[in-house]
C-alpha cells in the first residue's frame, strides 16, 4: 500500500511538472516571435549584402568617363511600414545597406534620415525636403534615393528596398524578401532566407 501511494504521488508530481512545462513552453513560443528575435535568427549580413547587390544590378548604368559625379545614392534608414518611423533595432540593417552599397564599384552613398530629409506622400511618392545641405548634394549628381521598409508580422518579416529616381519618381530597382519563422520550444527558427 505504501509503495502504491508513493507511486501515485510520484505520478501526480510528474504530471504537474509536465503541465507546468507545457504552459511555459507555450508562453515562450509567443514571446520568441519579437522583431529583435527575428533579427537575431537571421543572417542579416548575408541577407542585406545580397539585397544590396540585387538592387544595384537594377540601377541605371552611368558613364564612368563623365566629369559629373555619378552613381550617388541617398540611402535612408529602414522604417517600419506601419509607422514610417525608424526603430533602434532596424538601424543595423540601414548601416549594413549603406556599407554594402558604398563598397560597390561606382557608387557613392549619402546618408539621409527618413522623415527629416525624405518623406513619402499619401500617393506613395517620395519628396525631398528643402534642407540646404541636401539640396547642394542633389546638384552634384544624386541619381537615386534608396528607401528600405519592413513589415513585422507574427511569423514573417517582409523587407522591401526601392531605388527611386528623384527627378521623375520612377522606381528604378526594387527588391523584396519575405522571411518566415517558426517558434517551437521557445526557440525561433528561420524557415527560409
């Protein structure tokens, strides 16, 4: 009888512990889908490098022998598509993009701030501010404005890059990546890249 009671107590204790682990695991699964976790689960360097190269391949080719500056890109910080604001954790993507674009042959990169130096209008068209320093830079041959946006969904992160010709608002090149994630046992996994 004593052995039976001891076995039942052990069994009940094990069931309580297992149910506690189960609820902790579910709570962890919901918590590991944050934007920060998604960035950590992603090889950002490889992703942004490939996106920069693909974006650059679609840009107009400029005459290397021209005396004018050519291939000057105004590159804004990545913004959340819902808020059109830059979040601290997205600045690393912005810095990587500027670095990779600046290292491509024939490209010169000027950093601009989304919201301060450039804006999107209601129709989705970019507008440049009247900032005197920026205006002077445009006169020396800024050919494209590069805008990066991202959308953070529960199991996805969508990153979009566009290069826009500021003289006519035409999108010269665009790249999009849809990253899918799963969270099991409190650990975030990238399903594709």
